[in-house]
């Protein structure tokens, strides 16, 4: 069974976020909670219901693998969301989100 | 549903919508609104009534389809099935500017408050909004922008160049 | 350093109290909408169309703000303000697009109204840079300066900007609507790949009129625009546009987002039937209320009066000191200068394509520096080009050397305009939520392959255009070499076309064979160039060689024996 995480962007400032332990939102994917397929969908529904008044934009489920640092996206698109643009590693954005 | 006029006032709706399926003998007294299909089918009966008649157009039913019959109608209702479907804006302008319709033009359906001013400028005279709508937001939407850069269906005060001041 | 006051000669539409009132009202309207969103009374679905009408997208990394640079004209003051916004509200840089817009990629929603206010203070906005409405009208980056200009298109671009702004009838069209206008013999505005393309020209009596094209566009179903009308009198411009838009608004498809552009309506109805509907509509609305008053045209024309050129500046290009001891200056002159209508002046293109850089990106410091240079050398005026470069439109020829020396230290003296490394690339998967593949890194890799001295100059005119998905923001269809990113089961692959071109006689490129992998693309480009260098005749640019010999020799080189 594939490992899943849940991601979105924060309404206020657009920052990319993931669901962490206790269903709080975290800004580093390494801190994200990992779910199985079924519980990911359950949590997503809960997030959508709870976030209906406008805390997050567009929450959805992604596939992740787990490395030494923690979970990391499988798809390249999600890796770019986690790390920032591949062409601007100098932005200091999420350098610590890089995989080990 | 609440009915808002182009000046932001809330009024009671005197019109009744006639179900397409209802038989000809069951038409209520007073002003009724019929679909374009019903009008085309039952025109002979409807014309005999001695009360105002309104017609309701779906968004793909364009102004030209009722142009020849406009003197029969006191009201034209324009449906916006989605707020993104902007055909009603052209229909309203054509009814006013091309065909000289002076009765009420009412917009109904999936509108957002921020479309209210555009609808009014295109010639719409009332909008039907959900009962839970925040009427203050709808009214405010009429006054947020007071300058326009193009002529439309309503009167305005010309300024220099293409600009004009919208009268509240 | 800066010559204060010189900017008063910049050819730009200057807001008066009425325009200012409008744009500030618009800012406060958006402030209210953002407050409703942050308070949770507006859902994202309800908020989306409102933010899009103000240029605020939700992209891969969050909010992106697209700011209109109307028909590509900027003053030094406005460029300084963009630098300030980049520094305070973003991450210190901005990205110039192919549509004469500027994008900031790291915007906070709560700050967006403040940014719009900062823009309004310098006569700028982000109105209708997105949404299903008439978008930023684009034109020739050398408008008002080019030696081959017949009519100044800025005047009509401004008139159309005003007419389209918050147009009550045409703000919820089936899909977006892009208008481009040129007033020169050479079409630098790519009018044939726009929903409506206009060529301003003069009749036998000198009166201005327009040739009208309709239904051009790229995206997943590319079409070259079709001739709708050969002569439209100036006074009928807005009524005729009203007629086109009204026909489109009523009959354009709304059942399928991919078939909703006017090019599909033109294609499905056929040009004669479309023309008949437009002409019928136009016949009914032409009249005093919708007539473009010549006095209005004259008044707007005054905003674009020529700056006070120095008569004494005359030093015809032939006698220009080319500093032979500095060949780099010679290379830069060859690529960066465009003939000016005023003797002794030149239009200067500043490449935003440094080798290994990101096409179209400019840092806040560079924005400030280039704004100062514009104030000193070009009457405080800058332009943004369709090819994602900047232009100083009016530079004295005897100041070109000083200008070049000043551009070097700020990284803006790359001598590659029009050459193989002057690549148009969409933001791609690095920034865009629609993209299938990256596109910027390919531009970087290809540029690096041709960075040897004299190599690009030897190859000559060659445009490479890269799109990271079928939406074609990188205009790959009309690149001499076009590169389209395609996702194949989660792997980035790239389809290559050759022979496309824009401008007069625009053409769509032909696919040369199966898509190739990310790290093969630069090698494929090298192979295509090698075939060209072998096969070309004297003075023949790449795209003409492709037209003469066909795609087959290129395919054979790239894929081995032809299939």
C-alpha cells in the first residue's frame, strides 16, 4: 500500500503546507504525517470540512516515500512544491526540505 | 428569493412563475412568467389574458428570438446558469439598445454580487438573489466603482476622452 | 545620476484625476473582497473569479500576481516601483512574460491589496491580466520609435485598453480574449496568433484604418489568424470590436473549455459565416454613440508625443565609433540595435537571457539600475518585448558605448538578441501548476551549448520557444525550433518541431519525430543546428533552410535512419 500525505497552500500567505501529526499544518514536508490510502481520504475529507471557511486552498492527497529525514514526494511536481523551483536553489526556500 | 432593484431597494415580487407542465385552464390570475417554449406553444391562449406577461430566457436563448414579440411582455427574465456564463449581458443590452424594450429585465441564477453593477449597466433592472444573501454586499457592489470607460445601456455623465461618471 | 524631469517626456498615457479615482476605487474594491475571503465569508470558488480579474493566480508555490504593462510601455518611475514591490512584497525578483506582463511569484494574499495600491500610485494595475475577458492589449516594442512605422499603435492600444477595462458586457466571455496591434511594415506584435490582430495603416488620403485578423492563437489547437476585414476606418474601431465580441459572447462555445476560444468559433462557422454575423452586428451598432471621436484620438495621441530629440545628435550609424579594440561591443551592437525613425537615435534591446539564466527574470537591483539607465539615456522610458526582453526605445547613437559599458556590470549586456540563446520559455513546472514539464532548465542547457565565442553569431537568426505543456505559453508552435513538454507516465519528455515563425507570414512548426528525454533535448538542438550549417545557402536563415529542404534531413540526423 502506497504512503500518502496531504498538502495544500495557506490562504493568508500562499505558503505550501502539509498535514502533520495531530492534523496540524506543517511547513516542512519532513514533518508531515504519513497515511495509508484509506486514512488519507478520511483525513482529507475532515480537512475539507474543517477548512471550509477558508484557512487553506485546494487540499489534496499526494504519494510519498520515507527517507532518513521523513516523508518526501514521489512525483517531481510535488518535489518542486516541497523544495521550491529547481532553478532557484539560492532562494533559501526550504533548503532543509531536501531529501537526505 | 429576494428581489433587488437596480437602486438596491428590496421589493416584493408580484410575478408568479408558470410551470411549463401546468395546463392552460390552470393559469393563475395576475402577472405570470412563462418559458420561451411555453410562449411559442401557447401563444394564442396567453395573449387572451388580461394581465401582464413575463418571459423567461435560458442563457442560450438570445434576444433576437423574442424581438418581434417584445410589446407583449412586461418582463424578461434572463437566467445565468453559472456566473461564468456571460451571454445574459449581451442579451440585456440588445433588448434595451437594439429592440428598445422598456419593461423590466430581471437576472436570476448563479450570480455573484460583483456582477451586479455590470448587469445594471447592461440594462438589467432587477436581480433575484438567494434569501441568505448579504444584501449589504450586493448594494455596496453598485457603488464601489463610479467611473466607466465605455458607453453601455444606461445613462451616464460623459467626462473627457472615453470616460464617464456612473450615476448612483 | 538620474535626470529628474526627463521622464516627463516618456511616451506614456498619464492618468488624470478621473483615471486615478477609478484605479483607487478598484484597489479598495479588491481590498474588500480579500477581507471577505480572509474572514471566510467568501469561499475559494467564489473568490477565484474576483482575484483572477485582478491578476492574482494560485500557482504551484502559492499566489502569483500578474501585473499589466499596457502595450509594454513603462517609465523609469514605474520600473523603480516594481523593484520596490519585488523587494518588500516578494523575493527580490520578477518575471517578464511574452504578453508584456510582469509576474511576481511569492505574493501573500493579505498584502495583495497593498501591492495594487503601490501600483495605482504610479498609474499601474493588474486589471484583466487573467479571467475570461479582454486581456492586456499588446503591441510592437518599438512603437513610436521604429523606422518602418506607419501608424503609432500605442494610441489605439490605449484606446482599446480603456474600452476593454471593466467592460460590463464582455467580462464573462466564453474564454480569454487577446488583442494585438502593429503599426509597422514588420509585424513585431505577432498579430496573426491573437484572437484579434490589427494592422494599423493609412489610406490614400492619409487617414488611419485597420486591417483586421481574427481567430489566431496557439494553445492545444493552434491557428493562424484569418483576414476578417481589409480596411476598418478609425472611427469604427470600437463599434467593430463590440460587434466581434458580441458575436463571440453569444455564439462562442461554453460546453468545453478547450473549444471556447474564438478561433474554434471561426473554424466551426467558417470565416464567411463569421464575417457575415460580425458585419450584421456592426451595421446595427455603428452610429454616434459608439463612434470613436477623432478628438479623443487626438487627445490620446498627445500623450504619446515624440520626446525632444536632439537635432545635434545626428551621427549616422556608418560613422559610429564601433571600438574595434572591444569586439564584444561590436557583437552587442550587431544584435541589440534597431533602426530608429529619428536620425542619430537607435532602439536598444536589453537581453534578459544571460547564458545559464532564467529567461525574462530580473532582480530588484537590476530593475532599479535599468530604470536609472532609461532615465539617463532614453527619456525615462522602457519597453517590454514579446520575446521577454527589455527595450530602451530612444537612445542617442553617440551614447551607445556608454550605455553598453553601464549594462555590463549589472549583467544586462548579453549580445544574443534574435540568436539561438534568446530563448522564450514559459515558467514551466518550476512555477506553474498547469505545467507537465520543466522548461527553464532546458533554456539554460541549450544556451550553455552555444556559448562559444562567435558561435551564435555564425548560426544567425534562430528562435527557440519552449512550452512546459500544451497550453503553449512559450509559443512553441511558432518557434523556428519549438519544444513542447509532455508528461509520459510521470516522465518529462519533449516533442520537437521545426519551421515555425511569427510575424508577417506566420507559420506553425512541423513535428520531426518521437518525443525525446529531458537530457537529450540540448543534443537534439545541436544536431538540428548542425544540419542547418551543412545545408544552408549564403544568407539563408534556419527557418528558410527548413522551408527549402523539408524536415526529413533534420529527422534523419536526430533519429538516425529515417523511419
